[in-house]
C-alpha cells in the first residue's frame, strides 16, 4: 500500500513541477508550487520523517507561499476574475484520475521487473522528532547555540534599525 502512495506523491510532485514551469499565469504557477510542496511532504511522511514533513508544510507551504501569493495577487489585480472563469472541476478530476492510473501502471511495471526497494526497519527511528532532537542537543549542540545567538542578534539589530527609521534619526 505504501508503494501506491509513493507513486502517487512522486507523480504528483513531478507533474505539478512541470505544470508550475509551463503555466503562464503566475497565480496558477504559485498554486502548483504549493501542490508540489505538499506532495513532497507526503513523500517525507512515507519515509518516516515526520518532522521534515511538518516543517515542509508549515514553513514552505504555509508561510512562504502565503507571502508569494499575497505579492502575486497584489501585483495582478485584474487577473482574479479570469482565474475563476478558467477553473473547471472536470479538469482537476481528470488530472487526479490520470495520476492514479499512471501510478498503478508504474507500480505494475516495477513489480514485474523486481525494482521495488525494501526499507530497513531502522528507517522508522531516523526521521522522528525524538531522534532529531537527540542529535541536535547532543552531537550538534554548539552549532545550534551559535545559530540561536546569531538569529537573536539579527532580530535585535533589525528592530533597532526599524526604530531608527521610524523615529526620524
């Protein structure tokens, strides 16, 4: 069952990346990028890397893409009506059905040729939050602390520069 989900997410990631590049409308291109990021997060979940999947959705799919879409929508004020007029449910349904059929074909070909990989049982512990936190706060404790200090100094410096601009000095 996992191989079906992998083929589905991989096919979805590749097709959304191609659609993102070939689409002329910037809003559609950004939405295809969001779909690509979510499908990559699904692949991370299949690899038992829960932390990376959550970070992928929250940081890239959530925060950064909201900023991209906000700027794109702000710059393209006239194209919002055209986006809804070109959208059709049958195209979306046909796309997802095509992805499912293609993933089944790829799985059938891979099972006949014997190219399906076997995952080791140790992979279940590699991508968990506990394993990542254990590595960060034991092996890599000094770089984590240095990074925290540098980020704190950058935030304080940014606040001081912003206050200087607003106060008129």
